[in-house]
């Protein structure tokens, strides 16, 4: 199999890629001199993937919310013992996480890279589902869901998404609900695994001082012994989301001492092409210019105690949807949302401040370069963009070229004030969901 080398002289970066039969992507970002090796094995399957066509039976099935996260947990459950302990004995730290559009299994290690890598490749492709183990996991994850439901920021986030989106499954909890995970069976989990964990739907990404050819050969050897049938990557089916909101505002009461609020606006979706990456870069920059800590607006709201130290903002992108979110703890949810809306209105009518935008752009350039020195951050950023159909390294060229005029155009095209949502968690007795 051909190993392609991509040299990025401006970044002193070399990226090696190969496609291993029956279709797995292997990416090695070589970092000579780095002590840590960081490896991921990721599938393009996450919480928004809610329909599958079983490649063996041809049967079309609905997938309940929470299935991707549940399956991730089940992959750690092996009769021969704890996967965590096996990595720990090798001196490695391992983990996994489920997002809206991917599931990622990972480890970091300094010395024993090859045995850890063999273990990663093996356990992700070795599912074990029995009625007893599934029932046990349903109880464990049921407790995790109950804990999440009691967390005010988690409730705020999903109340916000449910108000923002009418159709797109990003509105559903990644964990699912007690009712949805109760419908999972070994047969359904097996069908999900053989559909979405097929190598054609997966990417291996390794960052560190490793031999790219050796990594590719190890992946090839592992997949060859499993005899996967050749087939195309499963097609992702996501309902088309229009511009209308499910509702513009939502509130709930919980046992909190101070209110939490999240304000946001639909700004997407962005295409799986260079145009979409440019939209995402500009969306990040404009959000930073409007609501970031470099903005005089932020300092004003902080001094007024509308914003506290518990504050967040940013752009969130998934296939078929994108939005801004600005939130935090506040003494006055109405003032918080009104300040955000006023800030947006002023920018739409008067444009962005050129000096502030340039400061934000330079800050983003520095943050991009800092990611290159963190194996974990680099692997995550690379995979996220790859699974959105984008090239992470193209961000640098876009950041170097965009200007305030481009940002103003983006703002007028994407930030419609009629698409804003306000969600709040208020002190008091929790209301029924």
C-alpha cells in the first residue's frame, strides 16, 4: 500500500497517510524528538447517527438516542479483564469519548508504543455483547444519566439545543435517556458495530516520534487477520434542518444559588468543503470579536456583574448544523441575553472594529500554532476537521488571509437575529421535564 508524505515547510510538519484494505484511513503526524506518543482509533459514528442499514441483512433500523455512548462503554467490557488495567500495566493512559459525530478511542504513552497500539487495534474491533452484560451496563449508564440530569449546566446546554433545533438529532442528549438505552439489545449493538466500526468508516491517527511505515504495517496486519468484507463507508443520514427555531426561549428551575443562561444563534450548516472550513474559521473569529475576553463588551458586562468568571462562548459545528453559544452564570439572565442581542445588532449595523478583529485574528494564529505542540490537541483537531470533510492544516492559510471585510460579510450572511435562542436555569424547585 502506498504511503503518501505531505510536507508543510512553514510549520516544520510532516504528515503521512495511507489507506489500508478494506478502506481504513491511517494518518501519522510525525513529531521527531517528542517523548509522548498519542494514538487514536476513531469511527465516524456519534450521537447524531440514528439510522442504519444492516450490511448483512439489508434491514433498515432506527437507533435510539444514547446508543453510540453506550457502545463506547461496552467496548471496555472484556471477559479477560479490564482494558484500563491492561494499558496501565504498559505505562499508558487510555480513554475514549463519544461526540455528536464520532467516537474516539485513545491512549498516550512514552515507552511501550507498539504493544499499546496492538491492544488499541484489537479491543476496538473485538466487541462482546451478552444480555447480562448489556443489562448491567444499562444500570451503570442509567446512573450516569441521572447524575447528568441533576447538573444545571448540562440541563441548560440540552434545553438550549432542544430550543434551537426542530429536526436535527444534535438536540438529543449524547447519553440518551433511561427509556432510550433500555431498548438496546445485543443484536442491535452488534448491527451498529459491524456497520459503523467497519474499517472503511474509521481513521487511525498517531502523533509522535514513530515510524509511519511501521504504524501502517501494524494496522494492515491487524485488519488482514479479521477478514472484513469490502464495502463502502455507510452513508450518514441527518434530517435537513431549516432556519426556524423549535422555540425562542426556555427556562427551568433547579436547586442552584444563581441563575445560568445560554444565548445563541443558528449560523449554519456549513458544507463539507473548503468553503465550509472558511465559514467555520470566520465564525470562530467573529464570535471571539463579539463576545471574547479581548472585547470591550466583555469587560463592560463583567463590571456590571452580568458576566462572571463562569463564562463560555464559541462556535459549535456538526454535520448539517452550526450555532454560536454564549453562556455562563449570571445575576440577571434577561440582562445577559439582552446584552448579547444588542452586541449582535450593533455589529450588524456598524460592522466589526478593525483593530479588535486583527487582534483576534492574531490570537487565533497563535492558538493554531500552539496546537501543533500538543499531541492530544493536534490529534483531536485533525480528526474533527477530517470528519467534517475539512483539512485542518488549511486553517493556517485561511487565518492568514481573512480580513475584517470578510468577517463583516460573514456576519451579515449568517447571523440572522430572528434565529436567536435564550435558555436559562433559575433558582427554585426543579420543574418536571
